[in-house]
């Protein structure tokens, strides 16, 4: 048996059931599926931390198969088993899990409030930068916000370097000149600094104020 953990992902229970997972006798959700033209049965069992216990069984002997987990195992057949095993895991990840990159409480609350207000979900557009995402209007498809994972040295913030979540929003150029103070409001990180600014989501700026500024940014993206 092997345990698989999808990085920065959390399970969506409704999608899990739709995909075919069912509660077992112990109350844990489990999926059984055949691979390699029925030569093996793959059992996936969900853990409380959203990881999956995986077990591969040879259907002709009923014995556990483990060569697909051996780093040095070679041969065409083993390679085919590994590929079939990985294909199932990839489908489960794509169909049953959702992105869970931003774990700071204020970032989580912001994501929920924007979902409730506009019905928009974060879009992860860059495979090379999986910890960055954007919101855009459904009518104009223009971005009105971005969540970025940044180290504080790149923002020229004082103190020991650490990683923070940054919110980028739109603003009018005249408003930016009065808004940016180098502490609460910063020049737009990785954006046009004439039209964007950044905030660190560390509760320095209250969420009520942030949502007011999100509304302004949303209007500017029309």
C-alpha cells in the first residue's frame, strides 16, 4: 500500500461521490476500479487529511502488487502498470479535488466573499506558477484581482524575509498616488504600477475595507 498526497489540493466531497467513491464499512470513502484490462484492481481510500491510500491487487491471484512502487523496477509490463496507475490518480485529482493554495485566514475569507458576491472562482492560469491566480469578470473577461505568493524581500518590506499572500487590485492613477504608503498599500507587484496596487493579506487592512476596494477594482474592469 502507498499513500498519495496531492500538493495544495483539497477534496470536494460532492465531486468525490459523483466520481464513484462510496463509504466503506469503516465510513471512509473508497473507490475500486480495474486497470490493465482487468488484470489488476486498484483501491483508493480517502484519509482525513485528503490523502489517498492506494492498493493494487492482482485479480488472478488476489495478492498485492507492488512493483509499480519500486523506483528501480524495469520492464515494459511494469511501465504499463505504472502508467495505468498514474492515469487513475490524475483523473481523481482533476475530477475530485480543487485548488487549496491560499491558506491564510484572510485570503480564505476573501475568496469566500468574492464567490458569494460575484460567483467568481480563482483561475490558476500558469502551470509554472501554481501558487498565483486571478479573478476576472465573466462579462468582459478582464482581471479585477490577483492573488500572488511572494517573498517580502521582493516587496521591499522590512524584517526577515518570509512568504506572504498578496492581493493585486485595480485603481485609477490619481487615486494610486494618494493610496500607496509603502506599508498597507504597495505598488502593484508584477502589474502595471500606473493602474494596479498590492496589499499583503495579513489582517493589516480590514477585510471590510478590502472588499470595498475589490468592488472598485471590479467596476474598473468593465
